[in-house]
C-alpha cells in the first residue's frame, strides 16, 4: 500500500514535471539547467514508475522492456542527443535489475543468516553486557531516518568537542597503569557515530557494542577476560561488554552500576573524569578476579588502544 | 596469486557457484552432519561459504586468511564455553579453504593436522566433490575434537553456535 502510494506520487510528480518542461510554462526565473534536468529525469524515471503502478502483475522483464522502449521513444521524440539514449539504456537496466544483480552477486541466493543482520543475540547467557540506554530492537522507518540524520549531521559536529588527544592519552596511560595489577584486558572505544548500515538494521546500542567487541578482537584473550567500555555519542549510550571469563565471576549488577555512573557523568560533560573512573572500577573488578600474582610471564602483547572508528 | 590476479578472480570468478555447488539439500546435509558430530565432543564447528570478497578489500591486500579471521570474529565463533570453536571458511572465487581454530583446540592439535584437513578438502573441491569434501572435512574435524575434547556424559553441552552453513 505504502509502496503504491510512493509510486503514485513519483509518477504524478514526473508527469507534471515533464508536461511543465515540454509546454514551456516553466517559470522563467528558474534556471534553465534545472528545467532540462527535470525533463530528463521525468523521461527516465516516469515510464518505470508508471508501468510499475499500472501493471504490477506483469513479469519483471516485460515491465523493464516496455518501460525502456517508452523511455527511448520519449527521448527520441524530445530530440535528445543520442548519447543520452545510449547512456540511459544500460543505466535504466541496471536500476531495474538492481535486486537481481545483488542476488546474482551473492551466488544465486540472498544470504540467509549472518550474525550481524538480525537483532537476536545468541549465547549471551554467560556473557555480561549492559547498556545505560533504553534498548531498542526494532525501529520504525521514521526512527531510522531520525537516527541517520542525528548520526550523520549532529554527531560529527559534536565529536571534536569531546574527543581530544589529551583524552586519548589519558585513557592510554590509565589503562597501561591499571593493567599491571591484573591479567585481564580493558578496551575502550569512543565512537561518535555508527555506520549507516547498522542504523538501517535497527540495532540497539548493545547489539552494536557486541559487534564492536567482535571486530576489535576483545574476545582474543587467554582467559576470556576482555572488557569493552564503549561510549556511543550519537546514540547517547554507554555500554559495557564483558567476556564470559570475567562475566561469570562478577554479578551483572556491577556492570550496570559502572555503565550508569559513566553515562551520568557523560551527561554532565565530564568525559575524561568519568571514563578514567570507569576504567579504574573495571580494573578493580579484574584485579579481584584475575590478580597478577601467579603468572606474569604471559603479559606480553598487551596493546590496549582506544579507537575512534 | 598476485594482487591483479586476485582482483580478477574475485571480480569474475564463482558466479552462481554457491547455487550450483552447494544447493539447499547439501546445506541441510552439512548441518545435520555437524549437529550429529557435536554430540560426541565439546567443540563447535561452523562452516562458512563465501562466493567472493569485495574488490575494495582485495585491493587493500586482504588475504583469504585475514578474511577468514574476520569472519571468525563476525560470526562469533569465539563465543564458546571452552574456546573450542572451529571455523571452516571456503572462498570459492579463489578456491581457498581456511580453517580457523580457537585457542582452546588450537593448542592441543598440532599444525600439520590442520593443514592436512585443509589440503584434503581443497583437493576434494578441486575434483568437484563439494558435498563430499565438506562432509569429510566435518568428519575429520570432529575426529580431532573427539580426541581432544570428548563429550562428558554428565554435563549437558550447550550448543552455542549455528550448525547450518553460513552463506556470506
């Protein structure tokens, strides 16, 4: 229904545009180039939209062929330079075949199951992960659009105000210092915005943090005791993800306390102090569970780097 | 393979390959075999098939091995109780098979055994026996796992990961 409404709107708009353009009743004040562009656009897209609207039950190749021939004859009628015709045909074919193309690219089928595509989190029973933000699994279209706007416009403007070199240095230093007392590993990820694919999938901050945990290799620790603290600026979310080795020895409430505390301090703008304190608290937990007394030989290869993707 | 040949292989190779070589029925048979084998040991086997990898990452110099490690992270094969997840990754365009094993199992099994399984599977795929090759690989891996981490009778095992082959 909604799809049809969109098609009606598009087709009507394009037909009106084409009529206006060809009748010459285009407001003179408007630039000529704009008029030409509208004309071409309506000729290219109009037939596809119209035919998709009028004959939705036709098989796709027929619809494609008909709309292509209409477009080409329209272009001829309008005395378009033949280069336009040559350009338009493959372009339109590609546009119409987009879905088939991607199906072919994926080897004949759409990918059935990838972990990142769906919202469910598997096997999280023994994994501690908390977020100081409302969790959201499915988002409506408007929510998605709003999130895209926030992520792509506002967040980059803000990022320079909180992510500074001194902040990074302070975090590096604190992680290195606190790392002497325990065998765990602490990761800090400061992220201004998400990639758009993640927004379109409607992930919650927690699912996103989990993916980040995977990507950063925070799971790659000898005793499964990596902890990831992440600030997701555009989502206004703070997440703490702990691997199963540490999560089974610490009760989930404590992670929540750390996340809530950090999120409250970030809301007051005290990023550095809040982060350093969160690192200290996580380090204290790690020190209690994995003290560095027994084996300190395998401490090599410690490279805790806060990243800003 | 140098970079240009790899680019060409990933752009032009293995079109419609997953459909032809791994039809739905063989997906189900591999899944059944993995599920069956996992009753006998405490490891986890994940089978991932990819037709080709993106040209951008090939141009950046991403080898099949690196891609396999990426997939290992992405599919959360690391997320098992005893760190005994094994990923079998097949990249059809470059005819590459990679096996990535988590530390819990990798430190028990010596390297030549992994590479032997890898070579056997690659040879079977080169002969065109895709289903048979995949099933043999699963059997060989579950043999290794059965030796290293046999199932304990009293503890019910949690099956953390998907048995069904993953199409990327």
